[in-house]
């Protein structure tokens, strides 16, 4: 049951309205007290020129904080979905060099920032009602500070779990080949270093956080178009404006981290529809290739559309899959085309639908006309 009609509710609403100010103040306080960042892999050019370290993207923290604030229980704990997001935030922040040693400073910075925005004294690490009352801090603000402290502890536990399991925060990946497929698409093939214990690049269909020498200040979500393998090979399809292909060369070192996503073909699936939009093809292609190595496979029909027909850079390969795999068919088309074709399927229907690419919500909505009640995964 979520908190309702309480002083905490009012404080949560005020915090949401002033979240940007809280985050900005918190960042400044954290910078002044935090220990040095935990070493992580950094991207570099083929000549060995290293990029500057990336700074924490507060958008990640903002998104997690807003979602967490919607699932606060009366006792100050969080509902399960909010707890999971906070733990994932702790895992994700490891790629910036934020480890378990940093969370005391994070908690103190958060407390200072909140009390400044609310115009209250800073209680330090003593967040008890008695201490707050002595300082004249309203109960609603005290409860908010306790909730935020709990959120910070959950994020820290997420980081602890991965650290204790020996999972590397980042992995270097060497660029092996660069192929300019179309004026808007560049294919980059790499080999991630899997020599470290517990090193992995996730499972088929997952997205990796990727940082490169040509965009060192930010992490970009990309799915490999080939399934994970013992050699660490990856294949990324990069979309870009005409004339603005990324400056990537063989020998560059990229950094990958934090495989995430729930895109998968369930074992019980028998008739699967895949709908890819633009570079969403990569994740679905990886799943198709993974299925090709299994003995039991469902029937799969893949539809793929791009904003420009000349960007169907993988069409010939997919048509080859269509000819070579008796369980796989491919069509150039949209979700609307898939629905129209499904209406002609003589009583058959899909039990599973996988959607990947730009604006997945719109694609899922366009699939409402499919017969039956398929499970939709995006």
C-alpha cells in the first residue's frame, strides 16, 4: 500500500517539483566529499590516445528517483518494482566508477541537498525523529530523508551484489572491422575481452551500454546483431546522419557494460512474430541466430522497416535466412503490415510477439489488431 494523505506525500511532491535543483546541489556536495572513482576501462583510439572519464549522467538518477517516488509504502520502504529499479541503478553506476565505497558520500550529499531545498537544517547522518525534532525539521521532511536514505542503501546493495559476485563493471572491446553499409548505417565488429573472471556480454537480444573514443562523454545503448559467444565477438549497427559517420577505426578500444533487457523467445513459444524498426533489427537478428543453434525452434516471422528503404542494409542476409531455415520467414514491412497479413492466416495466430527499435510503444499499439492474445515483449 503506498503512502497517502500524509506529510510524507506532501514532501514527496515538493521533492519531485524541485528534483533538478536537488540533483544539482547533490552533485556539487558529492564532488567535494566523495573518494576517488573506482578504476574502470576507458575507450581509446587506435593510436592509444585515451578519452577523458565520463561523468555520471544525472538523467539516470532522475528517472530512477521519479519512478521510486511512485512506489513508497507507508513504512518508508519501496514496492518491488521500485526496489528493483533502485538496485539496477546501483549496478549501472558502477560503469562510472561509483562503487560501494561511494555511497556514504552519496547519502550525505542527498541529505544536504534536500534540506537546503526545503530550507531545513542538515541533520547529518542522524535521521531519527528525535534529532530532527531538536533541529526543528518537520516530520514530512524527516520521513523524506529516511526514504531517500533507504533508496541509497538499496542502490548500494545492487552494487555490492555485482562486486561480491566478481562481475566486472566494464569490459574493453577492440574494434576489428568497420563497414559503411549505407550513407546512414555503419557496422562495427569488435571483440570484447572475456579473459576476466565472470566477464560476459549478456544473452541474445540484450542491450549493452557502449562508450567509444568518438563519443567518450556518453554511454549509448546498443544491441549486438550476433549472440554472445566464447570469443566475445560483437556486431553493432550504428545509425547516423548522411555525411556524419562516426570516426571509428580498426584497433580502437571501446568499452561495454551492464547488459540489460528482457527480450527473449520463451521456451514454450510455438509461433513467434518479430517486428523490428530501424536499428532494432540487431537484437532480433541475434535471437534468430541463437535459435538456429537449438534443436527445438518455434516458427518465426520477422518484419523489418526503416525510415529510408536504402537503409535495409541486412535485407539480403535475412532473405538468405528465409531460404536456409525452414522455420523462419522474413518480410520487409511494418507492424500494420504484420496485422494485415495475420488476418489472412487461415485460423493460425501468433502466441508471442517481440518488438524492438524506435518508438516501441507505437509499434506495440499498432499490433492491437492481431488475432488471439499473444504475449508481447518489447
